[in-house]
C-alpha cells in the first residue's frame, strides 16, 4: 500500500474537544507541536482519520487543515527547525 506524508494542524474552540482531537490524532501520527501532527497514511487510514475528526468537530467553530506532502517513498521534506530537533516520521510496523 502506498503511504503519503501529511501535516495535520487544527484550531479547536473548546478545550474539551481539543483534548479529544489530540487523543484521536495520537493514533494517526507523530505529535510535533501543540496542534500539529505529521502522519504517514495509506488512503484508507486517511479516510478513517478524516471521519474520526469530522465526528468531533463543531464545524462553525473548529478548523482542521490536512496538508498532503506527497508519497512517503518520494518526498523528502525540507524543514527548517529552530529550537527542538525535528525528525521526519519513519515507517514503523503497526501492531493492531
């Protein structure tokens, strides 16, 4: 299955909903900053993530951005990081 690299960032109006979105995103990617994750996802996992997030949002108040950086085997993110070290998310086995 082809995986793509995504950056997911969100602005959630309610602290309670923010915590739910954060916990949900921990199942899909690596936490980078307060409301930013990087994710390696197949098309199926991306659909699952979008569905899970959509069920948590108040569409008039909250906002989620999903940035598709391309296929993980071809993309080499050029990231400038100040402060903490940045590591691109690596492919790892997932135990279900």
